[in-house]
C-alpha cells in the first residue's frame, strides 16, 4: 500500500494530481521478468508506449532490456535513455519517412513491417542511404485474445499487420527488394491478457506459419511474439508481480523454435503498471439522493483508461483511517465519462484527503492530455527527497 511505501507528509506537499512511482516495485518486476526470460534465453523489449517517463526508461535500460517503439519519438527517447540501438524494434502501421530514416540512421535492430506499401517505402529509403533494412513481417495470427475490443490486435481485418492469405504475394515482393533483409516474423494479439490459453493458441498458430516459410525455403532467425501479459488490477497489494513465470513457460512448452532461432517479447504493462499510482486530492464530497460523490482534482485528462476502456483501478484513501463507505470517485472534467469508479469502498472521505488510483504505471502518464486546458500531471518517485 502507498501508506507504507512513502511518508504521507511528503506526499501532502506535492501539487496534485501527480504520478507516484515506487522504484522498488519497478525493480521487482524487472528482476522477475529478466530472470524468467533468461531461464530460456529469451529477449525482452520494453514496450515504450506503456510509459516513457525519463526515470522509468533509464531504469529499464540499465536493467539490460531492449526497447519496442511505435514512433520516431519513442526511438529517440529510447536511444537517449540508454537502450542500445541494436536492441530497438520499431513497429507501427503508419511510419513516416522521417521516422524510417531515423531508424536507418541509428541502425536499429529491426523494423516490424505491416503492409506492402511500407515494405516498398522502407526499401527505397534504405537504398537512398546505401543501407539494408532488417525486417520482420507482422502477421495477424487470427487468435482472439478475449480482451477489450480496443486492445485486441491479432484478428484478421484490422489495421495491423499482414493476413496470411497475402503472404504468397508478400514473399514474392520481398525477393525483388534488394535493400530489405527479412530476418523474422512478428505477432501481437492484444493487451491485458491474464488467461494463458490465448498465448497457447498463438504458439500453435506460429508453429503453422513457420511451416509456410520453411516450405518456401526461407529461414527465419527471429520470432517475435509481442506482449500482452496482463496484471491484477483488482488486488494490487496481494498480487504485485505479474505471472512472468507462467507466461514464459507457455512459450517454452508450446512454441516449436527452429535450431538457432531467437525468441523475442515486447512487454509493457506487465513491467510498469504496478509501480505507478495517480495521487489526487479530494476537492469536495457531494451528497446525492442515494450516493456520495468524492470529487477529486484528477480527471480523465490525467488517467484516461476508465473513460476509454471502462478499465478498473483499485482506489484507496491513503490519508483516512475512518470506517469504509461507498463513494463514486469522479473528476472535474466536463464529461460524464470522467468517472474513476462507482460505489467504491473508501475510508470515510473529506475535503483535502489524498486518493490513490493504483496500478496506473502503464497507459497513465503517457496518455495524459490538456483537454479543458488542464495542466499535465507531474511525477514523483519513492526516492525523492
């Protein structure tokens, strides 16, 4: 709990709302992910889109992970934070020319290509520089992740990746592109997956797809299965570290790697979600006809996940020891969707109390906006003075 993690008197003097990062918790996640991946010789690239806070990026880079980027800005931030360029992968359906050139100039490990036009553009830009771009084909395995439809990405007919029905044409095209080197295949079926069955299904599908390339006489040095491992948002105090052991074990048991093939992962949420909390102050407690509203100074501009995905975050009043009561925790934004939780059991809440929205280290600060011309939230760390 936050109460035992950092002195409340120090939190009280920080301007709210802000993100509080428990660096000890982050270290535990990184160590667990690193040790379990190392058991099988797997490579993990941190998905920068989850959280690009400078301290977070630097800490993950120092721990020896690679970076998974989806924009030129993320490539720049990763290299600046200390991630080796030869551990940077660059995905995304809409890479601009300047972003591709940035990747080529930095000699990044791999572009995860998602369409025929992109292959042609990368080939042309690489030719202009006298370089050869390393490519992995992002393929839709048509595996249902059974998660929110906004964060399901591995089905046919969405904007991501190639469908297998187009692969004959893709392989034929690549043979004509002299400034592209096909080094692997890439997959990503979705996010916040806590049931290991979709990952097993992905393994089965990847095994079938590997057979296709072998029949074409194409040897692939790398397989990238993306990320997607979820966390326990309901019980952050009881299950602080995601199931990295079970996650990597699924791929070890079910994925049939060829001799010498290297397996890559792109984990984001599982690495950083549990280390971050959004700290907000109660502005007013409003008594309705049948319920109480705790109106706080954080809004959907600071943490959009509940409004966007109807996502759940555990909520705590970290400055009250009174008896528990139900509250609707809502923000100040002029949108009805600006609600963090309904009928949440909080210690008796008053104006000025501090509320923690837990497990907000992923897709929290990074997605903040200035809608209503609000200030962006700050960041505070467990080792701050």
